[in-house]
C-alpha cells in the first residue's frame, strides 16, 4: 500500500536543489506525482505531492530530508495527505484568466475576491512584476468554473473590474492537454 504526501521546501536559489530533493524521494522508492517549483526574489520554492511505499513513515521521511535541508539551508514541511484528498475523476471546466497593466496594490485581492464570490476555484496562480519607473504587473490564473456559471457573464464582470483597476483582463477556455 502506498501513502501520499505533500512536501514544501524553501531556500536560497542555487543549482541542484531539485536534484537533491528528488534524489531523497527516489532513494525511498517515492514517485513524484504533482509539483510546482519556482524562484521568487532569489529564493527557490518547492511544493510537491509524492507517493511512497506504506512502510515509509513521516519520521523516516523527515530523517531522510534533514541532511539535504541542512546542507542547502532549506526550510521544509511534510504533511501526509488523506485518502479523500486524492484527485477527482470528474473533469471541471478549466479556464485561464490573464490580467495585465500598471502595478499597484490590490490587483490579486480584487480579482480573487470576485472569483471567490462566484464560487470559482483557483487551481494555479502566478504573478510577474517588471522593474523600472512604471512597473507592469501580469497575473495569470487557472480556474475551475462551476457548471452553472456562464463564462460570458464572468468575462463581462472581469472586464468591468479591469477597467476599475486600470488593467486589461482576458478569459479563455483552457485547451485540454494530455500529459
């Protein structure tokens, strides 16, 4: 029987972090199932879901990650995932929202608030900010739309919010991809 875990690790960006962390999983017979890894302001952040043989306990995982975390200066957190946290077999309507314009406080909050009020689940979110005299901001969201929601109505609401925020907003259905 396998168990599923989520691991987060954050530390100063440098070559080899991904190799060292995934080597620990490999050595324990683990399988990387889902992940997001990125550099943010000179720090490297890892979030990954992996399965491991049932005999691999939290104590064993923590002991295995400790030398890597110490050597690379990583702050780590390990959490077992409940069986109910496994992926759903239903296919939601996935859409992409792009927000682009002059940077100012509140863009992410206001967009996320509108989506939350509409019961729209954010499954992925990334932001990028340019530097310079007039920084530009780009927010990209992947969302799951409830079946009852009309995408055209949502797009109108997003564009209205975009005008208030002084940014350009677009909504489009995500293309289905097979991994």
